[in-house]
C-alpha cells in the first residue's frame, strides 16, 4: 500500500527500510528533547543497526494489521522531522488504535505537528478503517495536549501510573477522536 500525504511543509510516508538512516539521525538529534516523554532507551537504540531492526519490527506489525509506522519528512525528503505511529490496532466491535507522535526539537511551537497530524489522521482513519483513535499524554506535556485539543480529540479521563516513561510510572490524560465517517 502506498502512503504519501503532502502538507505545506512536510510529507508523511509509511516508514520503509531505506529511511532507517534518516530515522536514526532523527532519534540521535532529538535524544534529549524526546527523552522526558519516552520509555528508558538503551545506548543501542540510537544506533543505525538498532533502528534498522526497529523498522523491520514495525513493518512486520504493519503487515500483520497491528500498526502503521509513519514518518514526516521535510519537503525535500532528506530529513525525518516527525514520527507518527499507530499501534495496538484492535478490530471486532472496537475498531480502534493508539496514536503516538514526536516532533524535531528545532520545529517546536511552529505548528508542524498540528499540520502533520491534520493531514495524517484522515488518511489513517480511511486506510485502516478505524472508528476510534486514542492519544494519551503526560499532564505536563502542554504542547501535546494543545495539539490534540485543536485536532478535536476529546479528553476522557486520567489514568494513574499509566506508562513507564523516563524512568518512572507516569499519569496520562486519555483522549480520543471518533471517525465521523466510519461505517461497518
């Protein structure tokens, strides 16, 4: 399946093995910036070898219908500027998944994540035929909360000690967006 969504300043594509070097560079450049919002990472996580293995694993989940790993590239296609991951796809009567994302530190506060997700989410709903997309964030991550609110995600509650992030269990605000065009 070909996935290519173009925005004013970026292009969103399905992660491919050939993009592993660009993803490894993104990870390394944003190590300190993304660290507070991610699980503990080993030194190997930032290597090209580990990134290639991670890409292969994410693509296997995609082929199995359990996830969709996306990256946002700059308009030239030469640099990963954001990641957009759909995970934990559940079918049956739920038809839902989780959405995770990250943005390059140098692009914070310029509307990039809003632009990228505004284009990606309709494609995700359509391609994956999902009814519900859930995105959760640490209460102190005000930027993420603002992006989700702008995109129409509804706050549904607070999960105590929800995920092990940056070395400790963290509460998360639970949000979701329902696909108004979903049909069984």
